[in-house]
C-alpha cells in the first residue's frame, strides 16, 4: 500500500506535536506545510524535512497530491479549512474546539457525510492510556451506575495570549479552549451519552480580553447522569489537572490523575482500592504518546476507511454544550439541547 501523504496546517505548538507523531509512522509522508507566515513555515519545513510549502490551504488543495491534513490553526480557520479539504477529497484531523460554534461544526459534519472524506476531531484525551484504562473499568461497571462526574479544564496562574484571547479569532475563551477537554473526557468515560441541558456561570475575572477565563457548568445527560465541569485560565487554584475527571458511582468512586478507583459493595460496606500503578505525578501532563496514539488512529481510519471516533459528531456535540453554556451564562437559565445528532 502506498504511503499516506499528510499536510500540516499551522506551525505552532500543537502542529509540532502532530508532526512528531506523524514522522514516527512508517507509512506516512509529511508532504506539505501550510502557514500564513513564511519564516516560521520555512523553519518548520526544515525541521521536519517537508518538501512543499503553501501560504494558504486552498493553494495546496489546488496543487493536489495530498491525502490528509492536520489542521492546527486558530479556531476561526478550523471550519473553512476543514470544509475546503473535505470537498477536495482530503481527510481531516482538526484540532479542538472543532469550530467557532455548533453551526459551523454542523456544516463540517455535513460536508464529511456528503463527500465521504473522513473528519476526525483531536479530542486527544480519548487516546491517553490512563483515560483508556478507566474507560475499560467504566464499561465493566466497576463502580456500578455512575450518578455524577466532576471534571476540570483549568490553567493555574497562567493562560494563553494572542489569538486565544480574541473572540473573533477563538470563538470563546477558557471554556472553548480548556473546558472542552473536561466535557469530552466526561462524555467519553460515560459512554458518549447525549446532553439534555446545560446550566452555566461564566465570566472574565483575571484578564483584559473579550473572552471568558472562569466557568462552571452543569450538564445533564440522557442516561440520567450529570457532570459538573470547571473551565479556567489564570485561576488561583484547580482541584485537578487538565481533563482530571472524578466519577461517583452507586458502588464506588473513580478518578483520573491520579488514576485509581475504590469499589464499595454496599453503602457503608468494605471498600476495595484498585490501583493500576500509573505514575502518581505525570511529567509532562500531556504526553507525546497520547498524540502519537491519536495520529496512528487517524491514519488507521484512513486505511480502513472507517468513521473516526471522536469524529465530527462527537466534536459537534461538544460544541453544542459549549454554545448552550454561553447562552445559559448570558440568560441565567437552563438551556435545553436537542438530543438529535
Ligand atoms: N489538543 C491539545 O492538546 C491542544 C493543545 C494546544 C492547542 N490545541 C489547539 O490547536 C490549535 C492551535 O493551537 P496552538 O497552541 O498550536 O496555537 P499557536 O498559536 O501555537 O499556533 C497557531 C498557528 O496558526 C498560525 N496562525 C496564527 N494566526 C493566523 C492567522 N490569522 N491566519 C493563519 N494562520 C494563523 C500561526 O502562524 C501558527 O502557526 C487551537 O485550535 C488549539 O485549541 C490543542
């Protein structure tokens, strides 16, 4: 089978991680790079030995000879770049949040369905080995029926700068950037239930920008569970690291980072601790291995021509929760979400 020719759009922080992941795969060829700034693009192309360079994705698509693209640009470019690539028959791995809002996300999903090109959304925590271990435990109902979860997407005493803090380029702030990790991780561990409603309090308290840096959400799911989600930048404290999720079941408690669970046969009965012996301190918290597994999965989906999960559907559901949270915060009301995909 011939190599998969992969292009990288954007040459910033996460583009480098994806390029590192791709070059570990023997059947992937880093064929082109796209960036609006020549200088940084040239340095990136030299570092990863990428032969072709383009200032716009459209120019690359016109030239052709590319099978897939990894989109790592600011959020306002995710939808137009993904849609252009999908229409050109190029498979897409797009960073989270998949779009500025659910309306854009719907258009992306529709385009993938119409064209048959694959759309994957880089909800990376689904590829972390501790998250996957815990998912297996939840699938075998290790703590019974899950009653509620709590999860965090919070930066303590720091936050991003530049385009991340401008609404017209990013769509949203800490919720769209970090809270979405906690939302997706909770949803994954719960077996991908559909959201029914969101209540949120969201604000800006630590910076001079037009996006949020502080958020608390309650999401109710169609399986009867609910999730408390915290998002933040520049927070004075976080109860857990990025994507840390706590699950409270009828027969026990489970958590990520540190990852472990406690089983209790009956309320008040003896407790048994299950410790999978992952390192207590992760360094770095977001390991390259998680992104390597994610990239290998994307490439495998292309080879097998199967719809990736997380794909456009999972990304869209997360965007609906984010949109509903912003609406709830502005109206002060619980916002229902249509359960249909
Ligand atoms: N999954 C994760 O762990 C993770 C981590 C970081 C970022 N991300 C996501 O990846 C995406 C990129 O984030 P990043 O941290 O790499 O950002 P970054 O600022 O480091 O890189 C952004 C890239 O886009 C280019 N760019 C900036 N403004 C542009 C414009 N106006 N037009 C065209 N190109 C422009 C920059 O030149 C740069 O190459 C975001 O959507 C972010 O949410 C995901």
